[in-house]
């Protein structure tokens, strides 16, 4: 079997950093080229092949793919939900054109696989909110959601029309300590741990009973790699898979933190992100992913909270 060589575009983001580290463990450091528009994240600095690359620069990406003999691309660069609403046309441009260009490159260079993340943001206010099924009403109202759903349709189209092996999943809010989130509506669930350790207080930009689907990064990374390594015949849908692990509200995550930091307090000042959150599912039915390729989460709110606080405490070097 030919040795796979992977290019990650957007490796400096919340998912990219950890995915690059995990893929390097499996495929070997030299076989995973990390790239981002920014300088390398501290965890990727001098830790393997790295390129400064703009996800919109098709020519530069094409040359790199040829030069490095790339066989797989993980395209993670994107403008997320909250940032997207500030400049919708820019979000559409970046999210869509980077994808279409990568899909074309996949066909042209006969890449073995492409990964492109979708999101719970594909769902909208008309979608059933509890246990949202894999196939349901899909009428997103954020530009991020519109671009993700359109992107899913393009991925399916390229698979059906050109046989391109492109895979995707709809991530819930992702919680991580190694890398920082950027521009999402679910980012509060990361900020809250930082603020609990630093200041024992957090003001949340969502209201206390806003339930959203969430997942710990360890599960998300393992799930992504399992999806990519599953035999192609198990990919019985080429739309993105629903994926779930837990659902909680700001009030519940605060209570989970209080088990470790009893004097932690939370207050609420909902802003424009409340409306985005209100249009998304409260919980997700991921039985299709479980059936097709064996997805299973490991972390729940309490185990994630214990792990987050343990690692973040070390990282921030504060003795709580
Ligand atoms: N975490 C993302 C966001 O909040 C959802 O995919 O935008």
C-alpha cells in the first residue's frame, strides 16, 4: 500500500493543532504537513513539516501538494458562526471557495481522501431540537450554517460524480485545553474553564438554560480519525455524520466546575450569540454514525471537567 502523506490546512485552529499531533503519532511526523495562514502554533513549532499557507490560495496549495507528494487533505480552515455573522460575504467566500478548490484538487491529483468538517450549525430554528436526527428539516439561518450545509452537498456531489472519497462529520461544540477556539457560539464552554481557574468567576454570553450539544476534543479527534480510517463501503452516506457526546447548559457546566472549585460563580449577559444558539439543536441523535462506522464517545460532562481542570491548571500554572 502506498504511504499516505497528509496536508492539514488550518492546522493552527482549535481542531487542527490536536489533529496534527494525533495524525503524526499514527502516520509519522514527516508524513503530516501542517499549514496555516499564521505562524505555527507553539505545539507545532519546530515539531515537523510546516508551511504558511492561505486556504484561499489554490495555486500555492496545488504546488505544495505536488512538491510534497500529498495524498490526503484535511481542510479545517473556516470562519465560524459568531465571526461569520460580522461579515457574512467574507465567511461565505472563505468557507465555500476553499472547499470547492480542494475538491477540484482532489479530483485532479487523485487524492485518496479528503476530510472537511461540518457542524451542528447546519440545523436551524425549524429543525426538531431534541435528538435531532441525521436526516431532518435543514434550514440554517447563520452564514456559517448555510456554508456548511452547502458544503456537505458539494462533498456528496463530488463523491457521486467523480468518486472522490470525501468524508465529513457535524461537530458539536468542542472543548479543549491544548488549543484555543476562535469565533464560535459554543466557545463559552472553553472560556469558562479558563476563567474558573484564573478568576473563579465567569460572565457567560449565553443564558443559563441554553442547552447545546458538546464534545471533548479527545473524542472528536479519535472520532475523526476513525471516520477517516473506516473502509469506504461503511460510508453509506456522503453527507456529514451527526456526532454526539453530551448536552448541557451554562448552568450545568458551572455546577460541574463547582464540584472542583466550590467558590466558582457564574453570571449571565447574553449577547448576539444567544440568537445563534437558540436556532441550534439541544441534543443530537448520532445513531447513524454509531451504526455505520462504530462511533462511540468516551467523555461525559463530569469526566471532561475533571480532565480539563487537571490539564488547564498545569498549563496555566496556577495552584487552585
Ligand atoms: N463550535 C461551532 C460554533 O460555535 C459550531 O460548529 O460556531
